[in-house]
């Protein structure tokens, strides 16, 4: 079994689903298997993964939102319970070798450290081998990587002989794991979970991959949506009577944009398209290896996306995704000055949301919403031994919770009722493997609720009711028409049997049915721990495993980063002191966190102390006027109310001010952890290169929080972290 999970790929962003983006290897996979056109997910990363692995609804297993926002609420704890055993553990217990490569996003951030606990890391949930990154996203040029339960430094090059790229590395690792397994026990079945970071932001890819798309999107997102729709009809992936949902008012008409806007926005999309095509090529390498090894005939390969296309680039796109969450956007003119760097290591770019709308053709809205644009995703299944009508389309209503029961059913394995003495909770998914063989098989599911960040809908016997609630995240309420309060929500009604795209509201015609479905949603929500409804910015109690953070911590040099999630909070002020011994005039990093998109570094440059901090447009640089001589020294940085100060042996040597968001645990999920004595990955500023080992001796580095609570406010944490889903 091989399960490939793509990230932030909309319904219309693969070639075999109508996209103008080239995905020849995925298209070939579809041609050799079947495509589902009514497959549904939860509309966000962590939640979909929880549903896929457990066969349960995401709130029922505590993953009602992303891992970055865990609350002391059953539906939002961010912690998979032991009463919902995961698919890899069941397969392992039944004789399978289990391997995971890529994005994880099911471990609470508070458990990322080398102290664990590790029971929610991949190996703790049933995988025997793991290589990838734990969080929501990472820098594809310089990722945070874990092998099994240990942080590692990324290799400098891949087997393809070029500069490092994460997706290439992941494909290498997946191939090597299967090869190792086959050489040791070729008669033993295996399960590979291959979860790319693509095409989640940052959209990172070299020029050779996006240059072929030059000019392909110059006509704008309306044209892209229309052409995608026409291709979808021609391919038969949507019914011939499907209506194309119109461009909403909050997405500007392409012709009204300035020449500079059109040029910049088209480049963002070119880079995204190149990123998807590059990902397709790595998937092709993996599939080719299976074929070369004679493994493809009886291997079930499933490929899907975790949610609809992402709108997190906002109205004009962004060069720095994390900074834009806080409202720190580069202007169009500023971004244009750096247009040739988009896609490279200098930026963590994301396209404007007009492209997300077009990429979800023919549907409305996008990721994080319960409209079809957020919850309907591609699903391809190839199983040559049993699928006889390859290339066809399946139209049964299916959901992410069906994956685990389906793969188990195909393997002839029953879902266990008791594991390790713990009675297992209700399984919500059903085995749909019969639809692989018989496309005319009736639907297994008549009812499914949806909820994400307050956006709600329910499907029942061909009808779907959807609320018009608008999330407060990413300043979307300033643009998107809809309700800003649960008290003023309006439910719209759609007959999906005759209205594939959720285009025609029938609520005025059938008000009683609307009320029935709303009550059914409440019933389903109650049974699945959805209440209280999630409202970003509300003062919900944090999960007790998250706080308090330590008020102070002392570190020593390490060859690996220290998890930032358990550092003292640097939000609200801090003191950081490095006790060092300098045999001579020394160079190198004393302590560093993050990279040039957001982070800080304390270092010596030929004996001169420097402290740099960057976040979005905010910059601060403190530098001493004199070199420090040989001998023991203490170098200290303090911050209070935005005022920075640098000291050497208690002597004040430099001052500065930093008015932006200071890096603290959880502010981003893409930056590296805390480094002491060196800094692997991308540097904070251009004045040094990595790893930049300190040439003297570091005794200790102590960081003490200046925040009274030793942690950020919950509302701020939510506002920031939820952007990284």
C-alpha cells in the first residue's frame, strides 16, 4: 500500500482534474486507476490527517483545528486519543512494515522536543520508520527534519545531483525505505505514507520548473477558472450540466488590476504551477521505482489532497507568509523589485487568493471553509489487480474517514475493538473498496457533517446545507460577504444530486428542509464533540500540556537544534546571556533562532558582538564599537517594551528598537529551532553564512522571559498559529 497526500491542492489543480498545470505522472496514475469526483476532506491539514489515519471524524479524535491551537476541550485537544488507534499501528500489528515520509502535523507542538513524549510522533502511532518534518510547513530549501525520533541536519544534495530541495529528498528517502524493506523481506507487505509539503506555502522551486509557465497565466484567474472548467467537462470529471460558480465580489476582476499587479500576480502563479509540476516529477520517480521492482501490480496506490486550494496569500499575495499573518505585507511595488527571487530561498511566498478560487473550479471558496471549495478534493486510486475499468470516474460520496477502513478492508483486516486493553471508539468511516471494482456500486454514506473555524455544513441524502459564516482569520471579514456571528448565520441549501457545484441556493424554496438539516447538523456536532464552536480569538482555556512555558532555561552547544516550542517566551521581553571563553579573537554564532524571514542571531564577527533580529519589514541590528579580547566574557541582550540593549561584561555597548513581532515559540512553523554555537540552515542576515560554528568555547546560554505569564496571550497565539495550517 502506498498513500500519497498532497497539500493545499485544489479540486482543479491537477491535470487529470482539468488543470492547465502539467502533472503527467499523476495523470498516468489516474489513467491506470479511477478518480473520485465526490471525495471530501475536513478543509484543513491536521484534521484531514486525523480522519485519514483513524477512520473517525476529526472532532471525535480531538483534532477540530490544527495542532497549533490546542484547547482544554474534547474536540480541540490536538491530541489523538488511544481509543482511536491509527491505521499504521493496525497494519503493523497484522504483519505489515510501515514507513512514513514527509509532512506529519499530528504531534502537539509542546511535544516536539527531544524529551517527547513520543507517542504522538510517527513511530508512536505505528510507523516503524519516519523521515520528514513534524509541523504544518517547512522551508523546502532548508527544512526542519526528523529521522525516526531524532532531529537531523538535511543533506546538502539529493541523488539528482543538484542543489537540495525537500521534495526530491523525500522521494529519495521513500525509495530507499522500500528498497531496504524489499531486500530484507520481499514476502512481507508494506505501507508507505508519502506526504509532501507541496503545494503548501512556501512555494519553493527552481527557475527551470516555473519558466515553462511564463505567460501562461497572463490572462488572469477568470480565464484560468473558465478553461479549467471546460477541461473538466471534456475529461468527464464533472457532470455535463454542472454550473460554474461566478467570481465573488471580493476577488477583483483581472482587467481592473494595474499592469504591475498583473505581472506580479501572474509570476506568483507561475511559481506555484512549477512547484506542482516539480512535485509531480518526484511522485513519478517513486511510481517508476515501484514498477521497476515489479511491485505496482498488486499495490494499492491512493493519491489525494488534504483540503482545497489555499487563500492564505491574501488579496495581493505575499513574499513572507508568516509576516503577512500579522498584517506585515510587502506592497506590490516592493514585491516587484524582488520578482526574480520568488520561489527561491529569500522568500516564503504564497499566491493571491484569486488563484485559489480559480484552482477550486467549479466550486465556491477555499481551504478552511465548509463550502465545496474547501472540502472537496481529488482522490485517485490505482489497484491494477482489481480495477478493470481504468481511467474511469467514480461519483460516490466519500470522505477522508473512509480511507482507513477501506485500506484495511482491501487487506482483509478488521478494525480492532480493543487495543492495549483500551476499548476503541466508534468508527465513522466505511469500507468503500467495492467501488474500486464496481463503479455502479451504491453509496455507502448518506450523512456527513463539516465544521472548520466556525464554517459549517452538512450533507444528507443528496442535499447540503451550508452556513455563510466568515472566519475572522487573515482579515477575511474585511472582504468576504457573509455572517460574522453565529447568531446571524444564514444557512443556504443545495441539491447536490442535480447541482454538482453547489451553485444554486434553494433555501427560500425549501425552508423546512433547511431547518431539518440544521438540526441534523447540531445532532451530528453534539455526537462528535464539535461544541463549543471554535471562534479564533475567543478566550478558550489552553490544553494543560501546552503551558506554562519555562520562565528561564539554560542551554549548551549542540549539533542539533533545540525545539523552539518549549523555550521561554520571548514575546513581551527577555534577557539572553551567553557565557563564553575566547582564547583569541573569535567568530561565529552564540545563539540563533529562525531564518531571514523571521528570527534572530547573537554572534561574534572577528571579535565584534552583533545582534540581529528580523520579522517581515522589521529589522534591528545592534553592534559593538570594539572587539572583545581573549578571556572569559558574558554577552547579554535585553528587550523591554521594544527597546533592545547589548552588553558585554555588564557594560552597555549598543541600543536599538524593534517594533514588530518578536520570535517566540509557535509564531511560525517553518523556521528552524534554537541553535547554540552554530546555525544550520538559512542565515538571519547576509553578513554571515551557515553553519558558522563558534570558534571559541560556549559554557552556557541562558534565556529568561520578561513576560509575566512566561507565555504569549492565547488570542495572539491563535491569531498567528492558525495561519500555518
